[in-house]
């Protein structure tokens, strides 16, 4: 049976480190600041934002949530972003997706100052990552690397297979693994004989967005499996007839893998704490402080 790589203890350790950094900055009269723009129709977004604001309060990061009205236009949001870009108290700007349907999300995201782009989505930050220059990196990919490192998984020289090529997870985590000297293969819907390619992996990252697609047949015995997926699927035996599932079929995969992240409780707990870490990093880079 595979070792279960729980995300909460790792996230707690990183949270303590970030808290120490915030305390050190505040002792010098510098308080990192994060502002979230919540302008979307998804009720779950409000919960996500509340959790982020609660974490900011716990760590001593100045936080603010801006909630434009439902009839807000693209120009309205661009004006808000421009104001936040110019506000030196704001180190991080997070545009909570999805936005209202009438808003051009790409224009709004592109307007965020790359130095304040704590989501790591801006093309400038993607370019910095690709060329190993200082910048901000998407939170989930960085969290994956932290899980691997802090669980003692050797990355250098390992064969890593990433199933999924999204701009948010698949591509950036592939670059991060490459920078850690792994040999990386990226798979997607057009990959021929995906199970045989996946079975070559010492480290298998499942980020394809299809619940329970990756079964034990895809996994080399003893491999480390990181499951990024989060989907709600029907289950008559579960409360309310639904349960959370990852991209990995946990029962069959855990019988083959050497270590595996659960869903929920694996990668998820790292995402918010890495956002806090990115806010502190942005503060240090912007204000040229160690």
C-alpha cells in the first residue's frame, strides 16, 4: 500500500515559515498587502476568497476584497486594476475567476502588474519561469514541488510524466520539474498509448481534469503520484449523493504506487499557503528587501 502524502502538515510548515517572514518585514515597518477582486457569478468564489482573507489575517498580511457590482464592465475592472497597480501598499493582486460573463477576463488579467501577479498567470511571469529569472509562479505548481521536496522524493535525474498541458498547472509544473533536473514528458489528449508513457514515470503528475481517469494500470510500481484533480462526482453511498474525486482512481493507484496524494487533502491545502508565500515574495521583490 502506498504512503499517503498528506498536504496539511506540509502546508502548516510553510505557513510557519511565511509567518516568520511577515514578522521580520513588519519589524522593519513593512507590511505585505494582498487585494482580491471578487467580481464573478460563482458562489464558491466567495468562500475561496474568505478563506484567503482569513489566512492573511492569521499571518499579519494586510488584505482587502473589492466586490464590484454585477453590472460592472471590463473598463470598470481595468480602472480598479490600474488603481491597485499604482498603490504601493498593495504587493499582490488576485483576480478571482470566473468573472462576470460580460467582462473580458483575459484583458483584466493582462492588465495586472506582473510584479503584483501573485497568481503567476501573466505572460511576463511565465516567461520569467521559462528562463529561470526572478518572478512569481502559479501557486499549485509550486505547491506540488514543495510536496515532492518535503516528502523526500528525489527529483534530480528522475523521469517525470505530467498528464495535462494547461497554462495554470501542466506547463508551469513541467518547467519547475525541468529546473529541478528531472527528465520531463508532457502528455495530453493526443498522446498515443498514454498508459505506457505514464508507466515510465518515477514521478507522475495527474492534472488532466478527468475524474479517476488514471488507474493503477498507468503507474509504475513504486512511483510517486501527485493528483491535482478535484471533481464532484455522483456516489450513492456518499452524503448528498456526491463525493470529491481526483484525476487518479485512488484504490487501484494506491495499490501500485510508492506514494500518493489523496483528494481531498493532498495538493489542495498547499494552494492558499503558496499564495501567501507569493505575496511575501512579491513584497520583497518590489521593495528590494531580503
